[in-house]
């Protein structure tokens, strides 16, 4: 997982984007925390609230 830098193991819950341009996978907990942090930054700025870029390729997640 590029967010936490831990390897995936068989019992991990992973998530991926519906966007076919993004093939990255993450631990579910890591992505939930990333998106929550991203949402908090948007509240405090002028960033587009619908923009959720992949942490690796910046495609919309």
C-alpha cells in the first residue's frame, strides 16, 4: 500500500477505484483516512469538493 508502505496480506481488506485509468489498490482503512483528510482540507480551502485524486497517479478516485 503506497499510503502506509505495508505489504498486503491475505486477510487485508483492499479497495480500488472504479476509474479505469487508475489501477492502484490500497488498504481500505488507509484510503478511508486519506479521503477523510482530503475532505477536511477542502472544507478549509477552495478545492473542488468532488475532486478525490488517487495518491499515486492523481486520477480521480
